[in-house]
C-alpha cells in the first residue's frame, strides 16, 4: 500500500528519486503509464498484472473502452529503479503530465501518482473543499 505525499525534483535527465517509503515495494520493478487527471501512475509489476486483467475485461467493441485500454498499454514503460532509487520518466509522459521540475509524488493505495506540483496543489485544494462538504453516503468501514 502506498500512502502519503512527497515533494521531489526532476533532474536534468528527466529522472526522479522515489520516496524511500516506496522503494522497497517497487524494487523488483514497476510500470509507469498515463493516469487520469493528467498525472502519471506507477504500479508494482504485480499490481500492473491486475490492471491489465481489468483492461482485458473492457469491451473491444466500445470505442471509448478500446481507446482507454490502448492509451494505458501503449504508454506503459516497465523499468527498475537504479541503486539510488531513481526512475527515468520518458519525455512523452513528462509532456502529458506537464512535469518540468517540481513533482509531487502521491501514494494512492495500490498505485503511486506523479503530479506537477502546481497542478496537484490546485487539484488537492479543490478535492479537500469538496471533501469538507461530504456527507459520506457510503460505508467506509467505521470511518
């Protein structure tokens, strides 16, 4: 499980140092791809297998579902962090997520999300405002 929010910086080669809290779970390899809301997602290889299983359940006869599966898999980049815990973010993915220098690394349960810090701040502020108004019409198991 990935939890928390961490501030990091891309180096001049487009590499990012993973938070130490996430390194052990991703040491055996990861898959990075596009995420919704213009962020990137990182999955452990084990979790990526679950994502792909879900994508296979999408209807290939539905244009939107077919496009979603294509974008997710064609944008996927498997890799292993180096000894310093760095990963390389391909240019196309950096462009999609508008990652330039300041990156917020977000633990999102089964995945890690990479956000441009200014985009994350705006998203988080809006989500927190909406959260404050939530009546929680769903069961959170004792929350």
